[in-house]
């Protein structure tokens, strides 16, 4: 049985500026290369986190990020296809297929959402496990994914406004 996951958040950034950043740097903002992810075989590797009880769990995933698609008109929106699957033992974990969306909710605010779906592996046993607790893990992974994306988007927007590029950790250490 397919399961849906949806998460929303908004930022105090005008939509036209968000749309321009996503057109120019969408994949980088969704999942940057460098410390947070490494480019391997034209796919990006990342680690998704969630809490199970009081314990944080992590899983390395392979993330595919598509090209931004924008529709204009009275209700503009930018959509970027995003999917991920476990880097190891992928038969034991679901594949997430979804899209990241950005659209205006006020003159100075943009809503971002991730809407995705997955099918629990292992047939009926997987459906049962997902119903007991794994769906919550999927929801939390999507929440953290969207929060990290929003933080990178905000930093990119602030850099753009100030005209000062963000220094990497290596550049900061070189000047210290």
C-alpha cells in the first residue's frame, strides 16, 4: 500500500527571489555537495536523520534531483522532482518519490512543501511495521529534509542580498 508524506514550511522571502534561486541553484540548495553530500556517479549521497523514541537513527541515501519546472500565471509555483532510496540494502527500505514546491503566500513570504509517497517494502509485514512506527520515521525524515533545505535557501538569499558569498569551513580556517 502506498503511503503519502507531506510537510510544509514558509520563509520570509519574496517568491520571485525564491523562484530565481531555485532556477539557478535548485539541486545545490536541495542537497549541497561537500560536507553534507558527495557527488558520486551523477547522483548525490546524503544522510537522512529521524528519531525513533529517544534515539536518533541515520540512513545513507542516494538522492536524485530533477530540473525545476515553473508555472506562471495568477498562481505561480516552482516544482522540483526529488527522490531517494537507501544506499545499502535498498530492498529493506522504501523509495521516496516526491516533489519540492515553492509558491507565494504573501508579497514577502514563500511557502515550501515536500509532497511524496512511498511503498513499504516486505509486503504485508512491511505495511504492518510501517503502520506501527515507520511512517512516523518517514514523516520526521521529510520534516528534517525540508528544514535543512529552508536553511540553505535562507542563507543563499541573505548572501545574494548582501552581495557577500558565504565562506566555506575550509576558507574560514585558512584565515583564522
